[in-house]
C-alpha cells in the first residue's frame, strides 16, 4: 500500500471512529495506536490514601466533600463533558464582565445553599475551621470566587477582630515596626472605649446575608506596601458628629480594591486621621459606596482597574472620596476613638504602635492565602503526575515501548521534590490555622511572623510548582482546560497582595533580629518562634554523611538549625557593622538584604520541617509513616541542594553535598511507585482536575469533538 493510500485509510478510520483492527493497515491499525491505560489499575498503593487525606486536610473532610458536591451539581459551575468525564471549571474564555457576573451568581448560589452560614455569626474554633475548609475548596474551583468572597467577608472579619482586640487588649509589638519596637513589649490592658456590640451584630448579620457587600480599601495608586504613607485624609466635624473623608490628590485614589468596580456597597477605607490639625496616623472607617440598587453614592467616584493577567472574575476598582461624610460610629474604634466633641482618644500613645495595632487583625488574610496556595499546588501536581503516568515519549531500546514520563529520572527529579514540599507545607499550613484559631494576645507575634513567612514561602512555592507542572505536561499544559498553565495567571497575585512577599520576608528577618538583640542584651535564653535551639550547643555535622544520617530527622533538624543560627549571627553582625558606620537601623537592614533573605528562608524552612516532623510523630508505625518519612527526607535534602548557603558557609562539605545529590536521586526512585497514591491522597475530585489527568485520548477523540 502506498503512503497516500495508507494515510487516507488511517484518516478514514479516525473519521469513522472505527475500532475493529484492519489487518491491511499493518502498524497503523488501531491496536498499534496508543491506548490510554488508567494508572490506577497498575500503580499499587502501599498506604491508604483516605488516611493520608485525613492527615493532609486535617479537618472538616465531610464539609469539604459536601461543597465539592454542591459545585458539581450546579450548571453555574460550568460542567463540561470531555470524553467519558465531566469537568467543572469557570469559562475563562468569557469576557471580563461575563466572568464577574458568573462569579457573583456562584456567590449567591453558595449563599442559598448555606455555605457561609456561621462564617461571621459563629466564632468558636469549629466555625473557624469550617470556614477555612470551605474557602480552600472554593479556591480549588476558582481563585476569583475565593477572593471575591475573601474581600467581602474580610470586611466583617476585620471588623470583628478589631472588636475582639478591643475587648481583650493585646501586645502590638511586632508589625511593621522598627527595631526598638520589635524588641519592646507593650501589654496594653483592656482598652476601654465605646461599646460596639450592637454595631458589630448589625454588620456581621448583614454581611453574612450579603445585604451588605463588602470590600477593603487600603492600597492607593501611590502607596501599596507602605501603608503608613497613604494620602487619603479624614477629618472630624464636631458640629454634626461625622467624619469627612477626602482623596486630596490623584496618587491618593484607592486602587485595586476587590469588589469595588461593580458590586460592593460598603468598604473599609484606610485613611490618615487628622484631628484639630494633628495627624494621628492611619485609621479605618466603614463607608457606604453604593446603594442597595448598585448606584454609586454621592461624592464618590469609582473606576474599573480593567483586565488583568488573571483573577478576572474579581472586579478590582479605584475609588475617589470627595467630602464623604460618615457617622462617628463608623470609625473602627478598638485602638483609638474620637469623642463627640472631637477629642482624640487612644490608650496607645505611640503612633507607630497604634498603626501596628490597626494592622494586627489582617493576619487572617495571610493565613487564607498561604493555605490556598498549597491547594493550588496540589491541583497542579495531581494533574501533572497523573499525566506523567499515562504519557509516553521515546523508547530506550529499538522497537521497545515508549517510556512513561515519570519513569524518566529527570522527570521524577522535577516533580517529586515539589510533591514533598507540598506535603510539608500542607502540614505546616494546618499548624498555622490551629495557631490562628487558638490565638491569644500572647501569640500575636508568633502568628504575625509565621503567617508572613508561610504566606511568602507557600505562594512562591506554588508559582514554581505551577510552572514546572505546566512544562511537565508539554503542550497540553498550555490548554486552559488542563488548568496547570492557566492557574499561573490566576495565582500570581498571591505573591503581591496581603503583603508583598519580599516585604513580608523582611518582616520575618527583622523579627528574628529583634529576638536576637533581646536575648543578647538581657542575657536571657531565646524563647518562642522555635528559636530555643539557639540556647543549645551548636550542632556538629559529621564530615562523611551516610545515607542513614541524611535520612534521620535529627540530622536534618540539626543542619537546618545550624544554618538558621549562623545566618542570624551573621545578619546581626552585619546590621551592627552598618550601624557602627553611621547608618540608621532601617538602612542597615536594607544594606544587609542578602543575609536577611537567606535568614527568612532558613527560618521558614526550619519551621516547616519541624511541623512536618510533628505531624509524622502522630502517625503509628506502618506504611503511612514510612512514606511520610521518605517525603520528609526529600523535603529536607532538596534544600541542601537548592540553598547555596549550605556550601557557601560550609555547613556541608563538598563530599557531603555530593552524598546529598545521590540520596535525592535514590529518594526519587523510592517515591516514584507511590506517586499516584500521593496525589490521590489530596482528595480533589476528578471533576476538579483537567482532561489530561485522565483518558486524554478519549477526551480528544473525534467523537468528543462531536459531543
Ligand atoms: C489583583 C489585585 C487585588 C488586590 N486587592 C486589593 C484589595 O482588595 N484591597 C487593597 O487594599 N489592596 C489590594 N491590592 C493591592 C495590593 O495589596 C498591593 O498591590 C500590594 O500591597 C503591593 O503594593 P504595590 O502594588 O503598590 O507595590 P509596591 O509597594 O510599589 O512594591 C513594588 C515592588 O517594590 C518592592 N519594594 C517595596 N518596598 C520595598 C522595600 N522597602 N525594600 C525592598 N523592596 C521593596 C516590592 O517587593 C515590590 O516588588 C490588590 C492588588 C492586586 C494586584
């Protein structure tokens, strides 16, 4: 048969969907074509993925499954048939306007189904864990939907937390503070101002029911990370008992405000408060920006931020205020208040500490973002690893079968360390939530430092994971329906909002520096932030590490602690050196940025490792524990490879670095047989993954096109 006839036959068979082999076709007969073979049939699981999922999700598994079910049942979630499977995902091909409206319809559908019940009106740990869990599931479906809810509920969570802080008093000595304040302890007693209970109840109820649609207006065109520099100005009119909010210049316009462009009726606006000509610093006010019919209120102008590289289901907007009057009660007054006759009242004298107190309740946003990043990594790894267990490329022997992607050692090396990190961060994320839910005034500093470190670390990890997964899926990674590529645009913003990652990591290293100075100056042991290891003798790393050394949690902890201790010493010394040369503390920090960054990462990685070890310790001996031990070793060893500090400062000899590399390769091959079970343990339903995670031949067959 000549070439042309054979091609014609093949095409004819494709078009007719012929499945019976035609012997005359020789090697082009369908039984010589690629077949999809479900990896689930051939990849055994040595442990129970359901048990692993319980450990990973940590809480509210039934609630999560309930919500997955709600979303798959509704056409609003855009179910699409691909081959024999149905996938749910927003239609990102819609216009920005359509995406926003679709997001809003989903918000109301979930409201109707009772998803947000108790998100604001119930406050115990159970309610908070439920809210975290449901938020995580929503983020797996669509980041825009999660953020749209986040900016709305934030309005009241912050309102609530301001009230809460007011009632209990707190330690405000940690946020965005210069050095001397980082080491200071300010235990304000119960701060007594105006009663706000009825005020809280009104906002909480109306927001939970979506009668009030909230947004959060902090950032301005001219100031983002530097919140203290914002230029919106509020004054007080004692004749009417009202505050008057103004946007004095173009750079003071509120910018990026999620929900403001279309839907929000109310905002928390952050503004400088000027009382009797004296600037009292940044304060927050609840302000109505639209009426119930969606008309923009008088003296307010709103414009759209326009199309973005992702997150187009969220209507980010810009706001200008022109003599906008709000009642005196609309000042969030937990930290400071203004009396009817216009006197400024605050129990916190220092404006810098007062500012820190205002920002203290914002940690909830960072906790949410950190854990959401990990669920995005899980989604992309589940897709890329499932694909790599069905996709073949090249043979290693003449006429031999093509090799599965995940059987290439290089492919294992690309994906499996990211999988191990995702597991580690999952456990650390659970701990962060626990610490947050049980927060007390005493734990505020720890929450601030952990949430900053984890938010930056997890979201950076997520972006790296998404890129690697995208590439690991080849061209298929670029198809929106396969999710991994598209998620990059959707999640990129995580490294910028709720605190730019670089700025957050600066905060972390400054906080560690503060602990260091306090311990040295007062000759007292380190206590808190996991720095107690600094009180013990310096760990010694053997010059010739064996495989069992490298896999021991004690050695891994020692090596991570050694690095953190040394970097903290070096950082403190360098800051001191710059100060001795006449630099201000702030500038000394800036000049020491390399060590600050190394230290921030070292702290974060050590904390995550310890949380992983604690999670592992809760599991009885057996296959689950064994696999966790492999993952933990991979998590630790990969940083010996990636962080140049281990060699630069000699924590590892070059021989040991060589041993690490070999061990990572061994760990890859040991983890390879468990890869499918490890991603199945994420508990993400098939319909929330993409077609390439399953029978991608079927999903792309001509018959599918006709569907
Ligand atoms: C999609 C989206 C949604 C958002 N939603 C909201 C919202 O609902 N409400 C709201 O109030 N805000 C929102 N924001 C704003 C967001 O919080 C800010 O973008 C963020 O705080 C960063 O501020 P910026 O963009 O002005 O960047 P800048 O502060 O100008 O930072 C730019 C760069 O400079 C670096 N940099 C800044 N200062 C330093 C320093 N001291 N040392 C070293 N490097 C530095 C940063 O690391 C960063 O890389 C949103 C933003 C986006 C993109």
